[in-house]
C-alpha cells in the first residue's frame, strides 16, 4: 500500500465508511463534496496518476469504471452523473493515488465539459 490518505483508508489505519468494496477497489464519500453526491472510487492497488498505469493495469481500469456504475446505481444517480479523473496537480489532483470522482445530484450546465 502507500502512505497516502487513501492507502491508509484502504488498510484500515484511518477509519472510513465504505459505500462499496470489492477485491479491487473501495468507494467512500468525498470529505469536500462539490455536489450533493460526491463519491470517490479508489483502487486498492496504489497507482499515483492515471498516466502511471501500465498495460498490466488494463483490467483494473476497466473494473473501476464498472464499479463506478454499480455505485451510481446503488446511490440512485445512475441516470445523471459525472465521472472525473484528475491527473496531476495542474488538473486538481491533490492525493497521488488514482481515484475516480462520481459527482451527481445537481444540474450540470453545458460548457467545456459537455460532450
């Protein structure tokens, strides 16, 4: 594991309520939510940034997307949510342990992130 806050949460060193857990990842509420629903999906394998993932992480990366969909369904937001991965401090990443943000529960406006 790593010495990041996420590594300590996964190892149990820092207590946290898991909204979801399987063999490969956990999901927790973000402590600084940007929307009514703001959940982090965190792989148990410590990968600092998305660009640090290798070909051997292909299955894990796909699993994280499927887990995010499962969590969104469990939270009742499967019809409208954003899934965000920040890569590097310039993109807003503050914990260097790869994680996905599920953000939902408010209206999103069109703009540079529309697609």
